[in-house]
């Protein structure tokens, strides 16, 4: 089949998942006809992704969360105002997505949690079959356990997740552990999408701490901790524009631009791992038996972090208190159940891309059908 990827490109998680899925689909004889990546003007696509995806890459502007002035936590109010002011740009992106689906003659669109893909299917209704894949679709699972957050915030998160999946025939929910399928909701629970390079890596227990900062403002916290513990070696990765490949503070602290091979090498040999709680890198750390300190920057990552802690990944914190990470590293034990679950990914995920399964009619609730039809009618009057 001809398959088009559409990826929400903030951070590294969905990008590395796309690399992994590409490996699996190509091995089965499918063709990846193109890769559309939604991103903000402030972000740049990492070189490792552009070099390894081996398919034409087409960036487009997409809604995103804005960090606070110190580039740490997400500022919800700034994000809403910013995205409202750029609605005209996003309308153009919706037209672009629809045009690219037609031009590539894709049989299947794989949506990696990109909001505008769902809105494209709502308003313009492309003919290609859509399959959604991301950890976030687990938020729609009736058995998913949420952390203590406001009811409104959780309802908004679930609503946003549903918007990304409008028009899909199924939602592949990447999970830390096995859970039941939900046929009525089109939810299929599958293992994490780890790349072959991760599965082949040989872990060792080094002396340094490893980390990934989605928002580079957290580097201040790392520097502050380093000033109190100058002898602890650390290698942190960030996505900071206009910086060198490596910013070496001293012999024990370096900040690196995202480089997939280097990132995995440091992960394999680290003592422990600290991150802003993205699903993908937490899974990599768990597979390589590294304890994790998770510092979420917004509600989606807070849910990821809480879910990961239930699976034994590590601890959740509101700042990069690396003393806690060093403490849990002394008592951390391997999780063989997780490794076994990950190794089932190939057949559990690839079976969902069988043409006969994709042609099956999936049940939709009456309320969902009525809602979708009315919103689609309203969409005809939008200036697109």
C-alpha cells in the first residue's frame, strides 16, 4: 500500500516513532510516499530525522504550546491567544494536507497525533483511510488511570485527542503495558514503537546522568544542581536553535543538540535518565533498564509521567531534583515484563495494517455519527 505519514513534530517522540514504523512497514513491502510534519516556526526539524526518514519531508505550520517567558512550563493563555491569531495559517495548512493526500495518491494516512489531520478529515473528507497512532489515544481508554488534575483540564485533553482522530478507522494506543481493546471506540492497545537501534543496544551502568529537555529553559535548573554537585558527570540534550552541536559548560556538564545516534549511545551507558516526560524516551529508558526522573511541562506529559510511574519507570517531580534520581538509581530493578511487551510490537502493530482489516467497517456510536455529520455540515461554510 501507499502510505503517507502526518506527524505532530514538537519534540522528538512522534518523530522517532515515525522512524520505527517506517522500518516495519517498509520491511512488509509498503511504500512511504511522503512525510508531512506539523511544526511551529520556532522549532526546527532535527537532522537525525531528516537524514533517516528516507522519504520526502513536507513541513507545514501547525498549532503548538508556547512555553513561559523562561522557556520552561507551557503557558496556556499565551498558547491559546497565539494559535487564535494564526488561524488563517492553519486553514492554509488544512488545504495543504488535503492536497498532498491527493497528490501522493495515498491509500492510507498514518496520523501521529497531528490536530490538523483530524480537522482535514472533518471538513474536506479525503478518501484515504486514516489510522491514528500515539500514546495519547490511551487517554480515551475507559481503564486509563489519570493523575489528579482539574476535571476541565482532563476533559479538554480528551476532547483534543478526539479531534486529532476524526475520520480514523482505528486508533493505535501505544502503551507501557498490555490493556484490553475497546472495539466500540476503535481503540487497539499496542506496545511502544521502539526503533531497531534501541532494541539492538547493549546497556551498561555508567557513572553519568543523561537527560532530555523539551524546553531549553530547564537548563538553568540543571546548571544550578551542577553548581552544587560539580563532580557528577552529565550529558543533557535540548532543542535550542542557533546553538553548537555541543555546549560544554565544563568537564562534567555538556548540552547537546538532538542527535539520534549520540542520544542512544548516552542513554545506553547512563546511570539514570531525566526528562520532561515524553512517552518515547521514557520507553527507551525503561527498555534499557534506566531509572527515570520525569518533570512534565503540561497536562499531557503529566498523564504520561503518572502512567509511566505506575509501570515502574521511576518518579514524577515538579523540578529537576537530580538528588532524587541518584537515590532511586541505587534501588532500581529491571522490568522483564516491559521488555517482553515491547518485543511483541512488530506483529501486534503490523497486523493492524493488513488491507483486509483496514477495509472492515468499524462501529461508531450514534452520538458520534450525528455530531460528526453536523460539524461537517458547518465546516462547509468555513473559508477553506
